[in-house]
């Protein structure tokens, strides 16, 4: 099953917070022996090492639901291999500029006590140590990256009913990762509507197919409009052709 109906681009922003703090060395030269024992001075104690710099605060990236999606979407189907019903509740999230950033899906397999939360994350993040996610200020749950594609990387983590209950009551799902500089980044995903969709009936397959078709048409229309706009810009920049000479009388 597909996690998201959108095709994601690359990383929204390059988050570069580099610490250059270095601790000075506290090594000292050995003291020379005193000329006379009675005139020797006590050794000066070495200065206490400076405190290690505190870790920088994580970079917070506020996200919002994808504008074309009215709410969380629940889709169910039959797993032909396991012979079980599988449902997933999913939604896409974008930046303030409506750029795709993250997608979230919670998988629920019939008869299985354990759920799986899957994420489609942007490119440019460290694969290790993976991700951590939590609702509001709850205990963070670990997740690992599974596979990457040109449009993003999939990560997932196994959870139980208590985590799903926290999602239902929570306001924000915080997804913590590390960027290529080793700095922590926290994507803030709104959870409004998740509980209603998770506990509610799945979408009708015919309705889902119609929504996907409509979305594809919208994407094709946007691509065509962008192509025409680029052609107009290129045409406007081109110099006007010289007028043809007037015929001789």
C-alpha cells in the first residue's frame, strides 16, 4: 500500500547550526625545582577546566496539513499473504509555503496487538541514530529508517495501544531527527482529527479512487500552467525580430 498520495520533493530547508566552541588546553609546563628547600613556593593549582558548552536547542519546523486533504484518511484492505485485514490512517503535511515535507501513516493489522507508525521523511537527514516521535510532551518512541527513494526516506517504529491513545488525545506529534550537521530538528505535526479517523469507518474505495484521479488531474493542470508560464517568460525575454525592409518602388 502507498503511504501517501503526494509525490514529495527534497528537504524543505537546510538547517545548519554549527558549534565551533573549543575548550582550551589546561596542560602546564613542569615547574623547575626550587633552589633552596626553605624558599620553595607552593605549586599553583591548575585552573579548573571550563564547563562543556550546552547542547543547542532543537530547530522547530512547524507543519500544517496538505491543503487539498480535508482530514486524516483511513484506508482498509485485505492482505493476501497474511489473510488479514489491514487499515492505515494517513495524512500529508506541508510547510507554510505549501511545500511537501512529511507524511504520517499508522498501520493497524487485524488481530495484532502491535501497531506500526510509518513516516515519509525529507532527504538530507542522518540515517543514524534514526528518529524519535512523541505526542505533545510524552515519552519519545524510537524509529528506524527502512529505505530511501528519490522523493524521500521511509522510517517506522512499532507502538502499542497506549501510544495510539496518546496520539488521539494529543495536539502535536513531534518527530525528532538530526540533519547533516548533527543538529536536532523537530517537525511539529498537528494531530487534530486523528482519533476520529482512526476509530471511524474507512473511506469507500470508489471515493478514494475518485479523489486520487482528481488529485492527478490537479497536478497535471499545475504542471501545464507552469510550463506555459515558463514559455511566456522565455518568449518575453527574447529580442523582437527586426522589421522586414520596405519593398523598393
